[in-house]
C-alpha cells in the first residue's frame, strides 16, 4: 500500500493499536480492577496472576473494543464473539450501572498504578518506532485518558502538543468536528487513522476521511468489513510517508 496520493491536510490518529501497543497494560488494568486486586498486584504477580483463558478471551476481543467499558466484556462471557455486531450485542446485555462502576474502578486503578509504579506501567507499552518523529502535525483521538497518553509520549520523546490530544472518547465524531473547525478545513480534509474498523465506518459516514490501520488490533472479518464499506486500508509505512511535515 502506498502513501495517500492526494495528501489530506489533517490527520487524526488513534493511539492504542496505531501509535502504541498496550494490550498487556489493558489486560492487567482491567482484570485487576474487575477482581478488585490491590495496586501492588500490577507488579506482582502481574500478568502471571491473570488466568490463561482470560488472557485469551481479552486478546481475541480486543479488536472489537472502542472504549473502557468494552473491556469488561471478556471477563463476563464464555464464548468469543466473531464480529463487531456480536460483540456489541454482548455489551448491550450488561447493566448500565455495572459498566459505569467498572469504568470508574478501572480508570482509578490506572491512575494509581501510573502514580505508584510508573516504570513498571510504562514497560507494558510499546510505541511504534516507525512513527517516531512523524507526529508533530498530527492529532490524537483516543479512548485513553490524556494524562496517560502524555506520560507514554514523553517517555519515548514523541512530541505532540497537549492541544492536539483528545482523550477519554467513547465516540470520536465531536473531536473530529473540533479539529476540522480549528484547522478551518472541510470534514473530508480530516483523515482518521484507526485500527477499529467501526470507528472508521462511523467517521466516514459523518463525512470525514478514514483509513483502516492494518497493524493494530484487528479481527479476521475486518478486511471484508472495510471493503464492504469502502474503507481504504493503510500500512504503517504508507502512514509514515503521508505524515511528512507540512511546508511552513
């Protein structure tokens, strides 16, 4: 896949999966929050304290998750959804209060771990080396909280201004709209790059450009889903080329 032939003026990148592989951190934070484990359990026993079958379910469900609340699903189901639709149906079966309680607990647990064990927490994140030095002009739109995004970027000397980070999103349309207004461009001039195909479909339906990131958390059926909705796939090499600094 080559770089975009007509380069959109503005890129908005997802964080987890596109810029950073944080699968282990997500599993450990959410499982420990779900089981009400102490903060110290993040360090010891760490990942060894998560049952293998839970790790497998979480890993296989990860391509379907779009926000913190979704991370509860792998812990309360016995069979793995095969599609985004099946996953959404399982999520919709959960009581709203249960989701809210889990989300609040998991967010608080992450904050505590970041404060008490920053080095061990950062060790569970691997940023994409091919994107180093390429994010200066990009925006970040993510379900992750801004504080932890900032901490990860700073640890890897990946400079993105705070004003370009939109965090704690369950839906990305408002952030994309704000970006378009700020940059004084049409929605079609804002390109979302996301590994979650449903986020891409939603963005395109709202009039934005969208590219499906093939190197992130993806499910077997995602490629066919992308083709069916006219979503173009993009490789990390093509993205890096497309993120070349704009002329000043």
